[in-house]
C-alpha cells in the first residue's frame, strides 16, 4: 500500500491543483515530504491522459511545456480527464541532474517500484499501481539531458501487441517532428514506458534535444507537438494539425548502434545530430590533454544511417555513450 498522499482527489470532476506528498527523512527534516506537483482536469466522458516530464531532472523542454499548460488550460478545454505532472523528480530538476540527489536513483530504472523503498521507488510504485491504471494514454517527455544532444524526435518501443503498436505509431507521428525513432533499452531495465506498455497503455515519449542549453526552436517544437498529441488523443479541444509528409522513421535496435568512448578525454564531435553517416565514418575523436603528441582515438559509425544523438559535454569518460546511429526503417511493413 502506497504511503504517498495526493492533496487532490484524482477521481473528482473539475479542475484541481495540488501535489503528491512523498514522506522521507533527511538530517534537517525528520518528517519531511517531497512534493511533486499534480493537476487533474476532469470534464465529462472521454479518455484519460497522464502527461509527465522531468523523469530525468536535467531535461527541461517537457517540464516547461507542462507548466505552461498548467496555467493556460481551462476545464472547458478538456474532454475526459487530463492529469498533469510537470516534474516527476523536482530535486533533480532543481539540481540540474539526471539522478535524484535524494536517493541517487535513476527514476527511469525504478519501475515497477517499491511502496516501501526510497522516494524514487515509492513514486514509481504509485505510478504503477495508482496513476497508470487510471490512464488510457501515458506521455513521458524526455530529452538527451546534459549528457546527450538528440535530434528532436518522438520515439517508441516496438510493442508486440499490434493494436497497441498501431495506436502508438499514430500518436508518435502526431507529435509533428520530422524524424520518429524506434529505440532499444541498452542501458538497463525498470523503465517507466515499459511498465506502462505492459499495462496496455498507449505510450508516447520524446527525445527533444538535450544538453544544458535548449534552443527556442526546440521549445516551440515541444509545445506545438504536445498540444497536437493531446488533440489527437481526444483529450483536448482544438484543431488537429495534419502532417505535410509522413515522419522519417529510423531505428537503433542493435547494441552496436550505440557508440561508447573507448578512453577518457576531450571529445570532438565530427557529425551533428541529423546528419547522414556511412559505415566506418569517423563521428567523433577523443583528444588527450596529458599527451598532446598522441593521436586522437576515433569513434566510427557501425553502419549507414544518421546520427540521431551525440555527446553534449566535451569531457568524456571511458564507457560514456558518445554517439547513436539510427537506420531507416518502415515500421508499417516490418518483416515478421
Ligand atoms: Ca531521458
């Protein structure tokens, strides 16, 4: 049984604004609460959409977009039930970190969660047992964070259920980004979207840029795409924007598509996200300040495709992911 208390009744009609209170202790707060803002706009029959960002604290465009919706949306704009969580991980957002400074956890590796665990594990359990079961659609807005610079994409797992998959492909296209991305979980288990997919939800996720600086164009693409997805899902009144052309679908499902730094050093990006690459092409070089005479170590593309994401900070440690190569795919006509 979850110890998390919602200050608003999520089943009540109307517009309600409050927070989830997660009990925890620290040295100057024996009976402290971590407060996670949550809003519930419930207006008659219709779908239930759970909209979240800040799963990783240092990923800001989704948090900004949901904060704007929090203030802009009126109950009359909603059909059905829209639940807003602008930031799942406020301590990490405030610290500009990926992991929670409270418990050191990567929230996106905490699922299905633990009701008796750390604050991150408790919140994951609350999503798994309370919020996901209420929802038809689960939206989790990401970016590459401080470590990766992503070409702005909406992305998804290729779920085995074909009806669920078709709904997710259509919703991913409705984000209106030029490129859509099929990805693999190369960095562990316990992801939020995997649990929501397991529960049969239509799951919509993004990688909207990354790095410390978020360009205005990325914020605009995020806000426009998000609003259109909500209209597409039928939870928001408004005119659906139709795409001028279908998304270019790419995938990185092979472990070799994810390129890792062979040594620590100073990283030079040789290709920007969105640019084409061929097999063997140098996508980055690692230079060694302590050994100016040493040749740079090269990171090469494993095959033909495009760079979908590259390293954001210049200093790299051995084993950091510095490049992700994506390959064209037609998700509507996959071999069995
Ligand atoms: Ca992320």
